[in-house]
């Protein structure tokens, strides 16, 4: 599968690194930037065949099988729409779009054109993420009742965090991982949401605490932010034990405790490069099978989480120009 990347920033570099050895015959075949010089430098660094100085040239390349949208949240709608209109399947970085309205339009367009599209929330596709589900279903920790997830980095001066026009704030960049963590393991039957937030000087959410209550009595407590470092852990607590996930956005180690004693340990696959490769493998599988969405990240889930984040931003008074 030949992948074309729109955007030549750090996240595109991570994808290029992930596929440098062409695992499962997946390769970065083309890179596009608004600057041809930047595209050529990127292509030379990562031994990529094609470099384009416009996104239009990339999506017009008949040899590109999949477009990876690696631009800021604020530009996902525009660039994904461009790719879809040129008949290209898409892997769109998280957060999928700026808001639910944009997400609905893109998913409708993909369906109309009979094209595969999925959100690049890489955690959904990782082997260890699926292992956690398997552990829960085994019954070893008993009935799960409380989940916690934290994800914080020092990012208070990064443009994509502080600028409204780039869909800034911690929620779309970091909180989305915690929301997905809760969704994957506790589902969607949320009956009550309670939050607390710190708003920065530019009107963006800089850190937040989100507490979710579920119909069956479960609770999830989520914390994300751009103003500090933390352990990035996820804990799923049951009546007989708990599961500890080291790094909720890129699981590297999973430990299982029963009655406070460590009973099992699972590590990331020895051949894992960065973790980005798994979402590409899933895209390849789906496209080869004629699927329009991945069961690992259904369109309904992407749209539901976008709506959830819209509601949170509305409560906090965080607005983007495209709202």
C-alpha cells in the first residue's frame, strides 16, 4: 500500500519512521507540503519517492492508495475533503475534525463516494489495547467498576495548544485519548458528566478533569492537560483486582493485579516501531476487504466523541472560528 502524507510536520515524521522498513508492504510513497523545498527535504530524509509542493498534486497522484492527513485539527476538514473529492481513502489524525458538524459532513461524503475513511486515534489499533479487553473479559479482576486515565504534557507555549484558529486546548490534543480509553473499556451509556477546567489567556482549555457516571454504576475519572507532566497511566479497577496500563495513548506495558498481587505482565510487541504502523495495517486490511470503516474505530464512535467534545467545550466556553 502506497501512502501519501498531507503535511510535513513532526507527526508526519513519526509515520515516515514507522513505515521506513515497509512493514506488511506499507510505505510512505509521497509527501506534500505548502513548500516544495520542505517536501523535498522531507522526502530526502526518509527516502520517499515523490515530493509535492501542493496538496492538490498529491491527491491527484493515481499511484497513491491512502492519504494520511497529518495537518493541525483546524485543517483536517479542508484537507480530508480535498482527498475524498479526488477519490482517495483517508486516515485522518485525531481529533478527527474541529467539531461534530465537520465530522458528519466528511463521513457523509466518504459514504457517498464509497470510500474508506477512519480516524487515526492510534490507541484503538494497538495490540496491547485489545489485550486489555481480553483481560477484562477473562474475569480475572472481577466486575470492573472504576476507571481512571491521565495524560498531561508540558505544552503551554505550543501554537497548536494556545491558538483558537488551530483548534487549541488540551481536550482535542490530549483529552481525546482519555475519552477514548474510557469508551473502549466502559462503553457509551453515560448518564452524567461533571467537569472542572482551567482556561488559559487565549481562551483555550489548558487542563481539565472529567468525571463520567454510567447507567450500570461504573465511574470514569479522566484528567488531561498541557501545563504539567504526569504518569500517563490508565487504571481499570474491579472487585477482585485491577489492570494498570502504562501510557494511555500508546500502551507499552500492561500489568494485572489480583488482590494487590501482580499476576500477569504484558509488553508491547518486540517488533513495534512507534505504534503508528498498526493503524496503517488496519487501513490496508479494510481497503482490501472492501470495508468503508474499521470495526476498531467505527464512524459512529468518531462522531459520538466529537459530539461529546463539542458539549464539553460549550460548557467551558471554548470556541473555535469554525464553530
